[in-house]
C-alpha cells in the first residue's frame, strides 16, 4: 500500500522516496532557532567562532555545531554564502550608512593606535 507523500502542500499517491522525506523535512527546518539566529548575526558581523563563543558564553564546539546546522539549512559551504542566504531570507539586514559610519570609526581608531573590541 502506498502512503501519500506531502511535498509542499501537494499530495500524491506514489510511494515516498528518501528525497521526498528530505524535501519535507527541509521545508519545516529552514528557519534558524533562537540561538542559531544569535550565532548567525555574529557570523554576519564578521566574528570568528571563538569570538562568538566568548561573547555568548558558550563553548567553541557549540558554536561550531550551530554554524554547521545553519550551513546545512542554507545549503551552503562558506561563511560568505551563509551571509548571502541570511540577507536574501531577511534573517539579517544591511544598513549601508550605518556600516560606512562604523568603518569610519574603525579607521580613525586604528589611525590613533586603538584596538576596537566589540
């Protein structure tokens, strides 16, 4: 007996295949969890996994797991591609004027010899 297969909102009477199950699972799991969202924001701000772990008070390995989960959900293999996915899906936003101001502050602080932390 064949079980109905849900792909999106369409049902068919054919037998479910592993790719159907994966497709349905992916539809339900594309959104980052609350903690993954925190990690994603920091990744998009350019922080390393070690820096993210320190800022959030969690282990480096936990951050690495969140990063891996995010990359799997996004179907990407690099931080740059993850950033693009986050922008396209509006998990993060980019304010050009705010970013220009931040970069100007960084440049002026470096010119004076200060190191910017956070």
